C-alpha cells in the first residue's frame, strides 16, 4: 500500500518536472491572452455587477415610493393642476 508521504513526494516531483516544461509557458501565455480578450470585451467583475444591481434595486424602490406618494397627493387634491394659471 502507498502511504501519504509517498504520494506527497510523487506530487512534488511531478510539479518540479512540469515547472521545467513548456506547459508552464503555455499556461502563462493562455492566461495573458484571455485577460486581454476579456479586457477588450469590457466585462465587469461579479462584485461590480452585484454593487450596481444593489444600486439599481434601491433606485427602483425609491421610484416606487415616490410614485405612491404622488398618487396619494393627487388623490388628496394637494397637487395643483398644471393646466390652470
């Protein structure tokens, strides 16, 4: 049976071998290429999206409150008719 220390040494040796191969360069180049591609697409992070979504939700709630208030004022006759001088 293989023990945990043997597996750990094997993993370390594999990592050392892979670090010396072109695979590491391919990974770095691919990452840079994708970052450039995403930057040109003007994508936002999930955090930025969530913040803007919260701001929009708050604005919609305020708009709804103001709309209800205007309806209340109109129903009470407090709002002047803009057609009368």
